C-alpha cells in the first residue's frame, strides 16, 4: 500500500472516529442535558413538586400516610442502603482478589470493578456534598405538610431564620441511580446488557426515590437532580480516565461471559 493510500485510510478512520464521537456525545451528553434542563424548568415554573407530594400526604390526618410503613422505611430505605453498601464491599473484595490471584479472567475485570466502585462513590458522594451545602428543607419541614418552613422552589431564595437542613438532592436515590454505571461497562461489549444495565440503574434509583417520596423525605425534583449527577459522573469517568482510544471495547473481556 502506497503512502498516499495509507494517508487516505488514516483520514477515513479519523473521520469515522470523529463522527462516532460526535454521535456518542450527542446521545450521552447533550440529549440527556436537554431533557434534564427541561425537567428543571418544568419543576421551577410549576407546582409539580407539590402536586407529586400531595399524592402521598393525608391532609385530614396531617401526615404522610406511608411514612412509617415497613416496606418504605425498612425494606426500601434501610435495605436499599445496605444493598448498595454490600455491592461496593463485594466489588472491592473482588478487585483486591484480582490483583492477588492474577488469573487472566479476574485481571480482565479490574477496570470494570474499579469503574463501578468509582461511579457509586462519585454519585453518592456528590449528592452528599451538595446536601451539606445547599441548605434546602425536606417536605416534612414545609408548612403545607405540617412543618413550619415556608415552601421555596430550588432557585428561590431560602427563608431566613430557620435551622439549616440537608434536604437536597436525594442521596438515597443516588445510590440506585449510580448503578447506571453498568451501561458503560457493557457499552462496547454487549449492547443488550448495556441497556439492561441502564434500565437496572433507572429502576433501582426510581424505586429508592419512590420510597423516600412517600415518606415525605424528598421532593420529586430532588430525585431528578440525583439521576443527572449519577449519569454525568459515569459519563465523565467513561470519557476520560477509563475509555480506551479508538473503537475497541472499554473493558475486557470482549467475548461473552
């Protein structure tokens, strides 16, 4: 093959990679961003947060009816927290073992395990940090739901003279939404498993969010923010520290398990 042909082939390959990169960024950065901002605006300019919380609040009794139920408090809230913690611990043990055993099949999953651990840490950690600095109140603190704090939307100035609170965003839901990391783990290897991983993260995160919503612990918009935080945390990990150059799979093994 002549030098000219080689240059043409490299140019064609670069153009293909560039087009693929633009497509990836559109569907994973810009399109979700447009959806997220649209939802933020809807919540900010309507009373959708209140309408969603009203569904689970008994105005006659002055309380969230399912606040102390076993399935919401113990199963979803505490059980969900333990499940995510166990997943992280097991992943860390497997990661350590992969360095000790040095079996090829174990070594091939080191990056995937590390990606999962970091995605969960970034998603839940970012939500936890924001909770500490945003000073937003829980629904149960709001006058409408039996509290004493005037209701304010996210971008409205917070009422003065009240104790600081850590009601935004939804840290518990972030544990579930952080499982969307499985989408990126399988993205280049098996698209079906990637989409199943995405559905898993969305489903578990939404389940955790629902459990907190019915207890009056979070507004619906808080969960939307947690979802976005976890998604973009995984996107950034995928794009920069973890993704291989070219069009090869992100994680080995590339063969089915």
